[in-house]
C-alpha cells in the first residue's frame, strides 16, 4: 500500500485538505476589511469571497504552480514521503497560527515545509538555488511594504480628489465599491494561493508517474509539470470551500486590532492588495495574501496618522512571518524522518 498508486492518491487528498485549511486560515485576508466596515455580514462575506476564489481558476495562468512544482526543490528529490511531510509541516503550522489568531502565511508555510522535507532527505543540495528562492524570500519583506505604499498612495490620492465631497455620500458610494474591491482581492487570493497546491499535486504525480502507467484512470499519469484542468478545478474548489468555512479568530486581528477601517479605507486596502497579488501571480511569485493585506491595511491607517496603526500588533504579526518558513521546515523535516522510519 505504501508504495502503491493508492498511497499517492491519498497524499493528493491531503494536499487538497491543505488547500481547504489554506482557505480556512486565510479567509480573514479576503473578508476582514469588508466585515469590519460592516458592508457585508460575516456569513455573506465568506460566500462572496469563496465564489471569487473559485472564479480565479478561469482567469489566471499557472505560473505560481510551476514555481512550486520545480522552482523550489530539485524535482528528482521529490517522492511521496517528501510531499506528505511537506503537507504535515504546512498544515501543522497553519493550525498553530490559526489557533493563536496570528495571520501567518500559508504560502510560506508550504514553501518552508517543502524545503524542510527535501533537506531532511538529501541535504541542502536538494534546494534549487537561487531558483525561485530570491523572489520568494524577497517578497516576505516586499509584499507588506509594497502593500503599504500602494494603499497609502491610493488613500491620499482619493482623499484629495474627494476632499469637497460630503462624508455621507463618500461612505455610501464606497460601501458599494467595496463589494468590487473585496471580490478583486478574493480573485487574487484564489489565483495565487490555490496554485501552491496545484504545484504540490503535479510535482507528486510526476515524481510517482511509474505507479500510474497502467492505472485505470490515466488522468493521474503525468509526465510533465504542465497543470491539467482537473488539478486546477480541484484546487480552486478546495480553497473556496475552506474560505466558506471561515477563519474567525484571525478576522478580528486583521479587521479590528490593526487599525480602524471605514468603507473608504477598506476599498483602498483591498484594491491595493489585489493589484499586488495580480502582479505576483502573473510573475509566478508565490506571494503571501496575509503579508499583502496586512501592509495595505497599515498603509490606510498611516495615511490618516501614524498613531492610527497599532504597531505593537503589527510587530507580533511580523515575527510570525519571520518564523513561518523555518518553523514549517523544522516540522516537515521531523515528519519526513518519522515517515522514513515508519514506511521505509
């Protein structure tokens, strides 16, 4: 069973479970602003976000998925044990941070888990260096900074353009516009995050392709890292259901504790975050929706005044970001050693 096609397919299901957890964990990124401004109720907001998570399957390329499949670790190192350990590391860290209400990055948890499992198997040579590591590591710091700059710039520009408008009319208009900005951010979330799971599934099936040569369902026999339609739809469905389940512990941190938002501010934060996610997705960079929207929310607050941002909360979030890759890598590396001892 351990060395069979069925075992590999069981890991595919674990990968989709991670995608569900990703949506569950990162639901706050998509809905925190629109919920905290009371434009949408929590129950309707998650349905809104989940719908656009799924629609993203038909809009974006699969550049991020290919980065995960072959741009992080040497594909020749990958096997079922490496991928299972990767997912254990990423899911465990996601659940730890979710329980603590910490908006960490599911994307970087997966990258860290993949690196940790590969290193446990073959040492540091298992990593593709520099590969996509430069962009991935750089955007740990760039994503929140660019999100802040984009949102700060947009907030200041719109504030100047609307300086003579009645506050009541501005609030009313942006309650409608925020529906569009929330949808755009959810598109970016689904477009970037679902692709990480696609990369894991395709990388696993290519590595274990010999087990599916005579398998009844030939859709599982993959010989290249091109992403088939069934993988795209499965990943987007899983993340959409996860988002629909909601991650309420993190919503409070993102939507209320970091800074106080109005519909105008929520629109600026979501629009800026969505623009950055679109850029990263088309460039094949596995960016963090958490980093992006946190920076954007801070940018909206900073446009009012620096004291409007609770920098102590932001500091705790940043520490979680810094720890995510090494923590997930450590858990995944340990999981690989245990799996190797148990499975041989």
